[in-house]
């Protein structure tokens, strides 16, 4: 209760203070006591004209009821009555006409001092309801159109001034006035008439207009601020109520005092009554609604809305009523306004008592509004000229501004405290996620390893459903691992733990490598991945690993939201920068989603379908990494039209590139390890391991070559993937070391091509990658790599891995050579076993083919066992029968990989030809095994027997792998390495030389095949036949 009394006392004291200020204002504006008019005459001769001020023409004026006069002659017979100005007339004054409509003429004679006079002026503030001014019989203006007939009367409400030069020492002022009494307002000159020099009249009016304009400008500025706040996002009814209250207040000022707004929108007297009747209650009601919603929002319930709705309905209905009816409801109008004002004070007092911060400022504003309304009522119902008083409205404005500012600073402080708490909580959240990610990765990888082991086991035993489920499990596990990696990366970026290693980076190989890494995601949907970057595109200055991460995240995001079409990486020059773009033809985004797409943990709306899911960190990480490079990332998108992300990086200065290029080699101190014997010391191997290094950077090749000792390895280099493929076609290699990011053909693509022709053991591949993230490693293993080493390369690690892979390759080669020699020495038991397996397999597929296979196999065995006899020579037809049986069996086994062409002359000499047993079969078998079947695409074996002069040429040709000149020459040399020659060829050559004096002739070129031939002189044909 004490608090309530204090609030009431404070409000009363404030009202008293406002009243005191107004009284001081009125006293300061009051003029000295001017002479009053008596009996229609104002004698200024004893006083003189006012100097730099105006005077009021108060006193007794002559009044001629029901007459509209412009001039009154001295001898006129009509006697006037005297009326007080300012003042209202009564119907009793009208002896003629009477009734609701009245008219008449006010007359005042002013006696001026002797002498010349400057321009004088009159100012009329309020003459009800229309008037016309005549000075010395001459018309000088007015408001409306007075008339003796009510039908031709035109009301007017505008204040006006008149200026004139006196022609003598007497002024006759005639003011015609008309009024319609049905408006409930009486007529007459209701406010003092100002008289003085023109300069004084204009100065007085300018002051009044300036004060009104200043207050109106404040209200309009406040309206603009409120409107912008509402339009820019804070769509609150509270702001609409405040906007309406300010607007009604400005409108009220526009039609009061000097009526500035009516210069633009002229209104009749009835129109002013209706507008004023509407503006004031709506203004106060809007302020009441604003205060209630601001301080007591809980009271805005259904009952409150119904009551406010009734008020609005009443005001709209009253606006449709005639002006005369509205004028009769003036008391109700003012009661509504005062009721709402008192309700405002009550609400503010309740809020203050409840401890609402800064509500005292609103109490001051409400008190000022009450003061302004009370004084305005007094002003409008009296004849006192109080002028425009701005203090109350300024106090309202300042009080509301003080409240708003206090609330703003309070909210700012609260926001700072909340922001600090949120930052702390966000930091705790990041720490929790990072720690959780670390803790989850080990068990997750353990589960994935177990699942991988089970998958490999199930693939051997057959359960298709189990295999699919395990593959799905591994896919989900890999996705979870990738998501955990994003969490860790986000934490590092937040803690500023990412440092860039800037160096010139070639975009074309980098973009191709990213495409290869993510190509597996397009296996089950029609999406084309492409990198449209020219091979000669200038290098950019960037951190290669982080640039790969940026493009990887952007392309991965594009694939998630693209079900068909394409995802493209492109680059173009933009001055001294390169603009990189990742564009997709996916579902696109609306404007709202595009604004939030780079925020951390931001997910698409549930209406979108994305394959892959995630935490929503990929684009946020990419944005931060681009900003670390000094750029900005932007996007263009539209729903259904795809999305394009693009950012810029500076071009690398070619002159500075060598100094900035990071060495691919990293030397570290490792514990001393025991020396391993070089791979060339393996049993059966006397040559050095052959290593092919592939990189588009000659500097990197030179450094890597220096890491491996030339005493242990035979090293060759290639500048790109296509050159490497050509070198591999030409000769055999024990190991391929390839960079991943290369122009034209990436390391992933090169490895994938090689795996179509060579197994992991036939040609090991070691990849060098700039990143060692799970995605990079998985991409390399998917392509078919045996191992990987992350850049910058550690020298000890590289030597160790190269040593292991070359030992593996050469050990396997040695085992295969030993197996081949054993099989040849055992008369091909391996061939027999394979042939029997083929026959068994055909038994379930094609009985006729099985029968033919059995016939060929039996012929092969029969002839083979015949060859174990002691005969020196056999007929050519038997040898050919053995060869045909062998080739038939091999063709059944290898299908289209093996083609056979026969070129046999049907000559008598040829048909009777005899030759040592097993002379053609080893050549054919060697051509099939080492020439044709050593290549994945296979080839053709040609068996040719034809005459050449005095001899018969027997040739076996193939278009297989071929050999270089040195290896070809060493095949038949006893000193050659056992692993480099065939036992069958040496045996056949020795027997042919013994028989004919000349042995095998071998011609071969790498990649073009091999031709092995021998000649039988014709002179041996008959004799040989006889011996047979």
C-alpha cells in the first residue's frame, strides 16, 4: 500500500510540475496589458503602435446580427449591438432570422497615431464557422464563405492573416461571420485577433509552426523507427499498437492550432469535427493497448480482445455518422479518452508495484499525456489564446525514449551475460563432442574390423544376405567414422588449431583425385562426376591437404542431394585469382535454407531427402578453411535447379614457386634398425628389383629417387599415368610408386587400370597421398593399391615399405618359376589336372563338348606317351595332332583369349616330313603361356609350315607380350639366369641342332609378340621318312 501511495504521490507531483511549467510558459508568452476596445472603437493614439510584437484586439466590438456588411457609413440608421471579442454569440442576439443558422458582422474602428505607417497585419486563429475580412471596405481574405442563406454557406476552419497599408489614420475592420448552430457549437470570434506590423505577425506565426513541426517530426521519426523494426523481423502486435498511437498523435497535431495538415487535405468544419472525434480516442486506446501488451501481457486474454474489439467497432461505426451527430457525442468522446488515460496510469502503477524495471518512465509519460489532454480540453472550450504548447508531448517522447534506452542497455547487458554463458556452454559442448569422438573411434574401428573379417569369411562360404548386411554395416560404420572426423575437425577449427602450409598447388590433378575418391558414391545412381579443369591451369597458393578437404566436402554434399545429372568441379581465372566452383544438378535450396547452409550442425529441412546424412559440419568446415586461405565462399541456388558453390584463391607466383614448394620427403630420427639384405640377394635372383616412380613434378621424382639406393634398385621414372602405362607395356616391373594427384590421370585411376591386368602380387602399387584420412586411404585401397605413404614422406618409412613390397613380388616370381620348371620336368601334370577339371566341368554344361574334349585329351595322352619311346623322329602329322589336341584343350579353357591360326601347305614333301619328337609342342605351349596368356586381353597363335627354297619353315608366332633384345638373346644361352629361360626351349634347340645343324630362331619385340621358328632342309625329308 505504501508503494501505491508513493506512486500516486509521484504522479501528482509530476502533474503539478508540468502544470507549473505550463503556467510559466503562459506567463512568459503573455503580452503587456494592451488597451481594450470600447463601444467598437480602439484608440491607439495615446499608446502608439506595438513595435516588434503583436497586440490582441480584445474588448467591445460592434456586432450587426443577421447582416453581412463590408462598410458602415456614419449616417447609417441601423444600430449595432456590442459583443465581447473573443467570445461566442447567443441566439438572442439575432432579432431577425434566429433559428439554428446565424450570421452577422463584427466591426471595429482603430484610431492610429498621426504619421505614415508601415505594412500592418491581422491574424485570425479561430472564427466559427466561416468568416470574411474587410478593411476600409476592401476584402483581404477569410475562411469559408459566409452567406445570408444557409444553403450557400461554406464553412471554414483555417486560420488566416491579412496584410495592408493604412491610407489614413483610421482603420475600419469588418468581419463577416456565419455559423450553423446544429453543430452544437456557437459561432463568433472565439480566439483573440492579433494586430501589429506584418513582420511581427509573420514572426509569431513562424514560431508557432516551427514548434508544431518539430514535435510532428519527432513523432514521424519515431513512427519510422517503429515501422522499420516491425518490417525487419520483429512482427509484434505491440509495435503495431505503438505505431498506431504515434500516427494518431501526429494526425491530431496536423489538424490543431495552425492546422498544417489541412494545407494538403482541406476539410470542412464538419470534417474537422469527425476527424478530431476519431483521432483522439483511437490514439489513447492504441497507447493503452501498447502499455498493456508491454507491461501486463498476461492480461491480453480473450476478454480483453473482446472489449478492444467492441471499442474498434464503435469507432468505425461513429466514423460513418453525420458530423452533427458526432458533435453531439463530444462528451462521450472525451470520456472515452480520459478513461483510457486513467487506465494507462493504472496499468503503469500496477507494473511498478510488481517490480517491472524502468516502469517509472512510463508513469511519467502517462502523466504527461493526462496533463496534455486536460489542458487541451480547457484550451478548446475557452477563448484564451494559449498557443501551441510542446512541452507535454516532448516529455512524453523523452520519457518513452528513456524507457526504451534503459530497456535496450539492460537487454544488451543481459545479452552479453547470456552470450558469455552460451560461449562457455558451446565450448563445453565442443569439448564433450571431441572427447566423445576420440572415445568412440577405437571401439568403432574395432567393430568395423570384426565386420570386415566376417564379410571376407561369408564371401567364401556364400551367404548373400549376410554379405549384403555386413557391407551395409561397414558402409554405416565408415560414415560414422567420417562424421566423428568432422567433429574433431570442427573442434580444431574453433580452437584455431589449424595451421596452413601454403604452397603452389596444381588444380587439375587435385580435382581429378577428389573425383576418384568419391566415384564409388555414384555406382548406384545416374550421376556423372567430372572435373573440368584444364591441365595447364596456373597453380594456386593453398594448403594442398586443406584444399582437398574443401573440395571433398563440397562434392560429397552435392552428391548427397543429387539423384541424377552431374556434379562438376571447374576453375576459371578471375584477375590474379582462381575461382573454383562445385556445381550440381540436384534439388537446390530455397532462400531460407541458403542463408543457414554454412552454419555448424545445420541440417536440411525434413522435406528434403539426402543420402548419407551427417552432422551438418561439412559446409561449415569448408567455409572456415576457405576463410583461413583469405577468401570467402558463396553459393547460387534455387529449388529444383541445383546448387553452385564457388570461392577464390590467389594464384601462385611462378617465380616464387620453387622456394615455397614443400619437399615430399621428411627425415625423422628413428631407432637404429637391423640392416635387411636387399631383395636382389634372394635365392635365384641376380638382377636388381625394378621400381617405376610416377609423379608429374620432376623435383619430387628427383628427391624420391635419391631416397632409394641405386645399388639395390633399378629405378625408372615417368611423368604421368599414360607414360607409366607405356613403360609397363614395354617391360616388367617389381613395384610401382605413384603420386595420387597428377594431371590427366590420377594415381587412383592409374592403379584401377593396372588392376584390370595385374593382381596385387603381379605388380604391387604404392601410393603417395597428401592426406592420410580414412577417405583417402579407402579410395586408394578401392582402386587396388597395396599400400600408401602420406606426404611429406618419411625416408625410413618409404625404404621399409619399398623393401617389403619388392621382396614380396620377387619371392612370388621365384615360386612361379620353380613351379613352371617342376611342371615341365614332370611332363605337365598341371596341364593334365586342369584338363581333367575342364572335362568334369563340361559334364554339367555340354555333353557334346565334353565328348570332344575327352577325344582331344585322349589323343594328347596317347601321342604323349608314344613320345616316350626311343624313336628319333616322328611324322609331322603326329606332332601336329598333338599340337591340335593341346590347342583344342587350351581354347576350351580360355575361350576368346586364345585364337589359333593354321597356315599349312598341302605339299607331298610337307606331308612326308619327319622331325624330332616334341619339337613344335614346346614352342606352341611357350607361345600360349608366355606370349598370349601373360596379357589380360589374350591374343593369337599362328602355326605356319611352308616351303622356303630348299627347306621347310616351321614357325610358331604370337602377338603377345614379346621381349626385349637382351632377354631374347639370352633364352638359349646356358649362362642365362635359370629364371629367364625355358627348359623346353633349350631341350628342343639342342635336339634340332643335333639333327639339322641349326636350332631355334627367336625374334621378339616388346609389346608386339614373339616368333620362334626352325628350318628343316628338304634333303632330310625322304631319308628321314625312311628312317622312320
